[in-house]
């Protein structure tokens, strides 16, 4: 940390805890809604079991997953455009209502072509809300520190919701798959009600005619966005990083089995990862808020990919657990800063499209990773882990070129955040999300 930054930290820069307490009500609303949404998100996890247990082949299940993956890529792109045109709130409502209706129909579908088609559309419409939700956070805050804190709260809510969803989904699936998907549809509608009743879009800056044209024409808008070389660099880093990270669900379980460990052992390793994320991600966010985000991303890529590569050359639970700790710290650092930093690279009027392309790159990396990773592992496990390690170095190099227009380390202490209407609003007394809704 520079002397200038250290002096500011001693001289009155708000602590990260104070920044969290000062976040506006809209951040807590959208985070609470996301917790509910994640707690009721079952279809991505259970759709393969549902398809195979209803008499369809593994190949048919693969088609369903492929359709969902393609839908996720397209959905983020479409969602980015809608976020910048019809507004954040309406994009979220369109996404959750359409996803709810389609999800509720899944138990009543018979032929596999119908399941593939509907799940593909679910993959598409279920992603439209993601760029809009990110844009809500970005609109709600006034500084890089607040942005980092806002995404930290969103991630914390997502992690809690996903943990609850895993337990609840297992219980519901053991009773009835129809009930499972209907509960998910209900959770989506509940999220929609929260957004409809409690959320309003923040006022947007007036745009000139060129920006208005790029907003209304998707082709013009995305051509303009993809002309940004820094963004293209960011997207490449995202694809490489996510391809490597998804090997935690592909290459790592294959390696655990190959070295003679059980499914229970793999579950314990992933449980360690989940526990660390829930307990430490917000404190990690507080620590990394002191440093330039492009450096944080570079170190995060090295830790994540390096830790995973080491996992592939390691045997025994103790050593594997040590590598899990390494790549989990990389995961937490990366997730804490990546979308917040993207906001500093984004020109006015393009928040939705930038976040949408990030989501598409994320979906592309996590979608291609299982297929390509399994194929490479079949050629030779050492080949996959070498590729993962190399991707960490490449991702770190790409990260170093991602200097944004503002960073926590360079900015003055933030002032009060205002809601639409101009009045300063924050979580009263630093209350938790439930108390601000």
C-alpha cells in the first residue's frame, strides 16, 4: 500500500464495516431477493437426475444441459440490452416471471424434444435478470469502495441462499420432482414481488442521440461495446478463469477417484470450500478493498489456477485440503472484485451490456469447461492440470491490463449515498438486510 493510501486509512477513511452500514436500501433489497432466488434454484442441479430417472438416456440429459448452456450465454447478452433499454426493474420482472412459468411446466413435459426446448428457454430467460441486478447495485452507489461492498453483500446472500437451496432441494427431490420445480417457480415469483413492490430504477443521466441509438439498436450497441479492447481483454480473462475454475466440478472429482478416495471425501473437500466462502468472503473483500483491483484479479487467477493445478498432482486428504484452501482464497478474491471493477471500465449508458457480456463470458467458460476438461483429462490428467496452471498465468497477465477509471486506493472517502429523490438513505443503524426492507 502506498504512503498516501496508508495515511488516508489512518486519517479517517471509512472502515469497510462502516461502508457496509452505509449502503443504500436498494442494495439490501436486491440482495435479500437474490438470497430467496438462490435458495429456490433447483433446476440447474437436479435436471439431469430428473431426466434420467424418467426413462431418458444420459445422451438425452446431455442435450438438455447443452440447450440450457446455450440459453445462458444468449440470455446474458439479451439481458444486457434489455437492462439498458427497458430498465433494470422491468428486465428483472420479465426474467423471473417468464422463468417461473416455464419452470412450473417442466414436470408436465413428456417427450425429450419438449424438455430440451423448454429447458433451453429457461436457460435464456433465467439469465436476463443478472445484468439488470448488477446494474441496480452499480446505480445505487457513488464510489468504488461502496461498489465493492455492494457486490460483497450480494455474493454473501447468494452463498447463503445456495447453501440452503442444496439442502432444501435434496429434501424436495426425495419427495416429488413436481414439488421441487413448483417451489422454484414460487421462489421466482416471490423475488418478482419484492422487486415490483420495493424497487424503483434510479434516475439515469440524460444521453445524447448517439448513445440513444446504441441503446435502441442491439447490433449498434454491441459493436460499440466490443470495440473496447480493455473489455475484450476482460472477457478473455473471464472465459479462461471460469474454464479453469469449473474443473473443481469436473477434473477434481475425477482425480479424487483416481487416487483412491471416495465420493464422501470429495464432498468433504467441497464442504471445506463452501465453509471458507461463507465465513471469509466478506472479510476478504474488506482486505482487498485496499489494493488496486487489477492486481487483485491477477493474484486471484494465480491462486485459483495454481491451487487447482497443485490439486491434480497431489494425493491424500490433508494435502488436497491444503490445495482447496489455496484455490478457495483465489476464488473469493476474484469473485469479490470482478463485477465491481468491470463497472469502472464501463462508459455511461452501457452498464447492462458490459455486465451482460461478462455474464455471457462466464457462461461460456463454465459451459465449455466440463466438456473440454473431461476430454483433456481422458488424454492425460497431467495435461489438464498443466493447462489449468497455464491459464492462471495467462489470466493474470490479462488482468494486469485492466486498469479502470477509478479504484478504492485512489478515491476520496465517499459521501452519503442517495436514493431516487435525492435524500440520503442507508441501512438504518447498520441494520442487516431484513431490517431495511
